[in-house]
C-alpha cells in the first residue's frame, strides 16, 4: 500500500482521525504537497519552512511529507545535523572550500533534508550556516524544516549576527515560509494519562522512580557504576540495559553536550531523572571584559553587555537538549522534581526556548508517547502509584 501524499495524509487525519480542521495547517500541507509533487516528478522546487508556537502540528506535517517521499532523503533533529557538520569539517580539514565540499557530499547522498527544531544559539553554528545554507541550495538540496521562529528572527540577539544573515537570505529565497499559528496546542489534546513526572515532596514510603526502575529492569543485572559519555565518567544512581537513572546534577550541571545526550539515548530505551530543582531564578547582568574575545571577534575597546542570565541557565540548556532528544527518539523520560511542571522555569533568559520543552514534557504525560514493550509495563505500574 502506497504512503499517502502530504495533503492526502492531512485530509485523512481530519476526516478519520479526529483532527480539527485548521486553516494554517491546511496551507502548510498544500505547500508540502506542491514540494512533494515537484520532487516526485523530477522538477526543481523550493523547500518549506514551517514555523509557529509549540504544538501546532509542524513536526507531524513534516513527518507526513518525509514518509511520502521516494527520492533519497534524510530526517533528523537539527542538533544531530550540526553535530555531523562539525565532525565532517574536522575530518576534511585542509580541503579547499570545505563548506562547498560538504554541500556537494550531501547532494550526492540526499535530495531532501528534513530538520526538526531549527534554532540557532551558538555563534559557531551561526557562522557556519551562513555559508553552508547557500552552498546546499546551490547544489540542489531541498530543505524542509520546523522552527518556533520565522527566518528573520533566527539568532535575533546573537553576537555578530551579520555573519548569519546570509543564511536567512538563502532560506527566504529557496524556501516557502508557512506560519502555523492555530489557537490550540495539539499536544495537550485529551488522551489517556500516563504520569511520568512526580514531585519529590511525595511522602510515600517507596518513591515512584524506584518502582519504575524496578519494573523496567526486572531481573536484569544492575549497576551503580558511572557511565562513560564522551570522555566523561558520569555518576549514575543505577542502570541496567533497559534504563538509566541519573540525578539532575550529574546530567545537567556537568559539561555534557547535546551529542552526549544523543549517545545516551542510543544506549538506553528509558531514562530517569531525579533531584530536579526549581530552575527559575533572578537574572544577573553579564559583560564581556575589555580586550577579550567573544568567540568570533576581539573587542578592541570598552566592555560589552551580555543578555541577562540566571544561575541555572547553563543547566537549563542541557535539560532542554535532553528533553528534545528524548522526545525526538520517543524515549520516555521519568522525572522527580521539586516543583510542578508548570512552575519549573518561570523566570530566566531561556523562557522562550523552555516553553517547547515544557510542552513536550506535557505530552510525555500521555500514554500515546513511547508506551511500547517493557516501557508500557512500567507506565502501567506508574499509573498505580499516584
């Protein structure tokens, strides 16, 4: 049976799967359909840039487009893509025009790249993308992506933003831009509840995470030895081959990166995280000192202000990266925290980015998220705890 085209899949969801018709979604589905039809018939086409608030169906629509393709294509989280870019650039050090060489390599292997969560915060990534996006489009690579921001607002407050503006110009020239701005967060639609988030103030004799871990591991061998991620030995509460349990401090207050979380999700089908504190805190001003570097250009004179930061923001960045990786891989993340989810991060520089993580964690509280195999059994037990 053939996979339906993007617009057919959307129509089917509205007619038979209980989806509510949404004008913005319909317009985006039509753009994806036009792109799909052009690709399948061998014609040149623009890509599609889907943006809007969390839970408006961007990823669902992009996945239906990806599923329908017969041309060579790749679908991955933006973190994964940038990790691959940095790795390949290191491997081809010394190559003339490395970004062009990388774009040619991509074009030889894929016709379409689908990115989830296009979001730029790192100056190194911003500088690379300025040239790489132009080269990719010139090599005929079609890009379809999702983002919470329109192209013109990507890396809006970033240092040396002018180094990124060529990427914005390339996106606007080579991609149709669709705004999904429906009134509802579809991740919050009713579904069978399956609690995976608890308060540490629970006074029950046996903590929820103890029961979840026991059910996940069963009679399998367990260990509390540290787990090697990259070059770091990361302390672990305990782990088996089906689950790993860490404290927030071990995973999010260390020097781990998004690539380490990718590796973690490669190894374990379920993760547990305890001792998550209230991540909100007053912001503090920061400066780049006179005569120092900000990672791209030397400041010749005068101090420069940084965006206001809170004491937890570095940990929050890692927490967001962990949630993104678990969500994208459909890996349940069981959490014990000091405050309710809605109060976890209410003040700080990363409030906008955290809303996506909060929405994803809310969807994780539904049975439809990742409840398969042994994980399903743990979830059934978790439901009985509260």
